[in-house]
């Protein structure tokens, strides 16, 4: 949910769970989640690293089988 807030540039997001099989007082659960700036820094670093790894893999595959 933190990454969702980063991408959508939102300060909060509601987590919502609905299950009609539960007792009436438990069918709907809503929890507001606030954006976490510490988690944001961590996630941006992780995504950046992931994208570097993907780029390296794509470059390696292109070296093996160049585009026509």
C-alpha cells in the first residue's frame, strides 16, 4: 500500500476487507494507512535496484540474441 500511495501521490490509503460470511459486526473492516516517509525512501531504493537488475538482464539477453 505504501508503494501505491507513492505512485498515486497520496498521503493515505484505506485498507478495506469485506466478507459477507463473517458475523454482521465483522463483515466490513476499514483501516486508514498513512504514508510512511521512511518506508518511501526504502522502497524507492529497492525499486531502483530492481530496475537496474532488470536492465542488466535485458542487456544480457540482447547480447545473446540481438534484435532484428
